[in-house]
C-alpha cells in the first residue's frame, strides 16, 4: 500500500492474527458411544475471517507479497539447528506408519521427563497422550470429560476456539467477565458467581492478554474447582514463553486436572501439528478409544521431531529472547503511540490494549489502521463478544525491525486520528 504522504510502498507490519469464527453447527446431540459424532463434526462449517492483505504470502493474482502476519504463530521455525532435520533424516531410515494412538513410547517418556526437569513433577508416561496439535487435544478432552449440556467456564477475553469447540460438541460455554482487576484471568469469586459448572478452562499464559496466574492464585482456583466438583482443563501451550516469572503448571497442584500443551508455540513447530495431554488415570482409556476412532494416531514423523525438539533448548530460548526484545519495545512505545492502558504481558507473545478512547468499535479501528497505515491488529471482539469492542490485540511474534516500524507508524497516526 502506498503512503499518502510519500507515495512509497508500505507493507503491513505483523501485529495481526485473524480470529477463527465457527458457524453454528446443524446438530448438537451426542450419544454415549462414538456413533453420534457425525451430527457435530461432519456438518459443522468453519469460516476463517481474515484481512487478506495482512495474512502474508504471495497473492494468487500476482500482486505484491505482504509482510508475514504471524499473530498466533511464531515467525521463526524450529529445525535450523538440526533437530527437526535430524529427525527427518532418521525417519528415512524408519518405516513410517501408524503409531500407538497415544503416541510413541519414546516421546511420551521424554514429555514425562520434561515435567520433572521443568516443574519438579513426577508424571507417569502412561498418563500422557500425544495428539495432532493442541486442537485435537481440546477436542478429545472435552469429549471424554463432559456430557452434552454441561457448562464449561472460561475467561473473557479468551481464545475463541474454546467457545467454538464447546458449542460444536453441544456444551455450554460460560464466559467469566475477567477484567484488569482480575488480570483478565478466572478467580474463585468469578467461578462462584457463575452458578453450577462442570468444567473450567484456564489459560496461563493467556491468549490474548499474555497474563499468568501465580502459584497461590492457581492453588485457590484448584481448591475451588475441587470443592465444587469442577473439572479443570489447563491450557499450557505458551509455557516456555515467559518474561516476568516461570509459569506454574497445574501438574504441580492437581493430579486430576487435564493439561493441554503443544509443540507449536515455544517449540515453533506449528506445521508439524503435534501436542500432548497429561491426563488423570481414569481418562486415559476413554481418550485412547476416542483417538483411535477420530485420528488413528498422531503423525509419525512429527513425533520423531518432537523427541528431538526437547534437546533444542538453546535455540528455542534464543527465539524467546527476540520476543522479549519485541515486548519491551511495545511496552515502551505503545503508550506514546496512543495506547497507554496495556494488560500485563507476563508471557506468550501478545499485548492486549484498551482502545475505547479511540472509539467504540475495535473491528472498525483495526480496519482503519490496516487501510491507512498498514499496521495490523486483532479486534478484541474475537476474544470477548461483550466488551471486546474497547480492546485490540497486538502480536509481537515477528521480526524486531517490523515491531519498531509499526510503533512509528502508530505514533503519527493516532496523533492525527
């Protein structure tokens, strides 16, 4: 896009990731076995709502290639140090076929070792299920842990796919209105105000806010869930991308919690589609049966790469250092660019900014921002249908020079808007 002032071509800066919008399914019923899944999964339609120019990649019509807009995915990819490449070489010597539906034993054991090394928690490898990304992990977890009509709470703002998956499975998503006072996270008080609940999804670090709960707060939430018979599902996919303190795992406090993790964020393996679950013993066999029927097994090659990824800590921590530089720049310069009210960005690679002083429609604001200065951000309504019109989300998973340029464009734009 050409600048109105100079006529120079200006590319979108990658502070955007579009939300996934799932159209209502035509059927919500689920039977007690696997035969009732067709009405939910096969007939549901998904709609990707994207700002095309910000999505990156070469346009099919031969137009200018936009700057990548990573948003929810790291701009860098694992394997440059040889880990994933070595796995690919090793895979050529292997016969790649179906694996155990819960994953290859070597990877499950390596994940268990990770919990001891990182959190000091002993986890039996038999409680670990390897999945086709965390998305498959959420689907399997919700199917195994809940029944149609169950009420599952989550913080608003929160990752929109939680609501969409719950709805597709005939479950009720109960939004907890978490604001700055709660650091945009669930609290026992919000949980108690929500009435009878069957489940709670907790994301720490969170998308879109980057906030984390500390160990004391997590302990209070665990106790609240235990007292009220609520199944805790802990989304820990951004663990490892932390700036203010180490993220606390639910495995440290609650053996009955379902833990969801992924190789996509810290390990930068988005396209490998690999994740894992840590399960209470009674859910292992139900998850195994569901996984056999829905997925057969995780991808064999991806699992080999997953084993190697645990030995790439130096490379991966270097990527996190780039995120830390980007975060520091945004925290310093966004207030001067017209966004003084920011959520604490404890982890992940997002900053959730109040934009109500610039108007009551965050989606329109983001469109104007993209149209006029080619800086892309995500409207808060993707994450909070009720209050998100006063917020936008910035991502800092891209290159530092692009983050710097985005701030400079914003400063001039908000001063004249």
